[in-house]
C-alpha cells in the first residue's frame, strides 16, 4: 500500500486514526507492517502490501 493511504484509512472499529509501525518499506510503498489504532489499540497487519482492516473477532 502507498504511504498516502494512511491519510484515508481509519480504524474499522472506532473510526480513529491509525499509526504505522513499519517493518518493510520500498520507497513510497509499505510492504509489511502493522497499523495500530490510536484509540482502541487494535492492530491490523499489512501483508504483501495489502492492509488487513478486518475488525478483530
Ligand atoms: Zn480503533
């Protein structure tokens, strides 16, 4: 996913902003990492460049 996408996406649970804890970046592209909600602290993985924004069970 592009870094710009961070401005658009939000937590599916509480709609707050997500912070990125990156582990692998290629230029403007985030390949692997973890998105963490600033409010509820749910974590959403980014795998192979695709953010998984499904709410936790
Ligand atoms: Zn949240």
